[in-house]
């Protein structure tokens, strides 16, 4: 059951990220840094949605916050990997330690999802009806072009 909840949280974060940025990945994107990809997404959104300066500034602050959380998650992922390797090398595997690690990871994901939801609602409130329509069209187009990846 815990795995289902973690999967659900991971799915929510993934889909939410696509919904926020809702842009097509350009060729060569995978060679850029996460910061570069995020900047590219903001620039694309700003151009396609005709965002004003305050909307761009808000997206930039969300980007910075999400990238900081990403860094924290990378650090905790490395610590979790090291702990798992240590557990595997031991004569006995401490299931309670594994449960603790998984609970910590789950709490971390819940925090990210909570922050992201708040930022998404705030960003949505700044959009005009026309911008909302354009964003919805972008997301539908993205899903249509990448449908095989969502099945």
C-alpha cells in the first residue's frame, strides 16, 4: 500500500510539472542543465502565453524554489542509496531502517507536491482567460504528440 501511495505522489509530481510548464521539449534539451531546461520552459511559456513581467517573475521564483528542492532531493537520494548499499552489505537487513528511509522519502515528496500545488494555484490565478486557453491547448498538444509515453 505504501508503494502505491509513493507511486501516486510521484505520478502527481510528474504530471503537475508537465502541466505547469506544458511545453514541448526541443531537440537537444537532454544536453542542457536542469536550470537551462527550466529557463527554456519559462521563455517558451512567456512567449506563447504573452506573460507580463510579474507573471514571468513569479515563474522564475517558482523555478528557483523547485530547483532548490530538487537539489535537496538529490542529496537525500544519495544518502538513501548509500544507506541501502550499507544495509545490503550487512549480514542482516534492518527492515525498520528501510521503512524509516521510505517514510522520509515519502514525506519529502509530500512536501514538494504541497508546495507545487500552492504555486500552481497562484500562477493559475494570474492568468487571463485567453492565457488559460492557450496553456490548455499547449498541454493537449503536448499529450497528443507524446501520447505513447503516457499509456
